[in-house]
C-alpha cells in the first residue's frame, strides 16, 4: 500500500463522512412505508441500513418489515421521488467546509466516491456550496460496481490523476464498505469515527482515525510524511 507524498489526491465518502443525511433518508423511507400502510422504522434502524446504496438500503428495509421482495422496484421508485431533493434535515459534519478548503488550498486534488446516486450527490454538494472543491464525483451509478468493490474508488483516483496501478492517495470514509473498498484498491484509509459504521473501530482496517474534521489536515500531513 502506497502512502503518498503531499499533496496527493484525497477521495471522500459522502454519507456518514462529510454529511449526516440519515434524518432525510429516514423520512423518505418512512414516507414510502406509510404509503403502503406499513409500520415505520426508527432513525437508528435506518441509519444502520445506510452505506451500500439505495438497493441495499431497501433490501434491509424489506427484510426488517417482511415486505414482498418483488415489490422492491416500486418501493425504490417511490423513495427516489422523495429522496432526490431531500436536503432539509441533512447537515455537514462540523468543520467539513473549512477542512476541504484548506486541503484544496494546499494542492490536494479532492474527489467523492459514494454509493449514493450521482445526481443526488451533485444536488447535495451544490446545496452546501462545496461542489466546486471536487475534481471528480463518482456515485453509486457512475460505474457498474458499488463499494466495497474497488472499481468506483479506482475510477475516482484515475480522474484525479493517480497512477491506476500504484495509486498514491488517501481514502476518507466512515464505514465497513469504505474500509473494504480502500483495502481492495489498495490505498491508505482514514476513518471518521462519528459516522455510520456498525462494527467496532478496531475491526475495520485503517491507517488512522479522527473524531473531528479540524484534525484531518494535520493527520494527512503526518501520514503522508511517515
């Protein structure tokens, strides 16, 4: 695994890493469940389903509520009508904008690699005024595979100019999907501890962890120089 010399590309996950989107996703899921006279889910339940993309989210919702699996396309269609503009309750984690601006000012090419659909991702980035900071955005429908498959992250790194065979870069995320994806590329993984992971931190392979975004620039410099 290649730890990079600064400045190098830094790719970020979105949900649970840069943004706390669980309240909006929860509201949209429950809107669909309500339309089908199905008992609603709690915020904690829906938060635990986030990370694998919309299809995986609804696999877990269907299992939790014992819904007919053959209706999944209908549930997803109804969900996307609500989800595509769901920004009212979504928030950036503290310090995200300042940290991204500092990393960009230091010359790091920045990218997004998320399982959230690309169009929805763009809407979120524009909503928070940070789209301008990213040289590439890879969503859950940008390539045929989704995380934890390495293809989406490799696509993001290639767009940012990294060597496809020996990429020198960092991936920043919060979950099991992100840790596995980074390990499969492989690139060093920096994990944000306040996101949506379900496993203990010690169970996820990572180069380093951080609790607050204000700590990330120094962490990147430290690890790049190691």
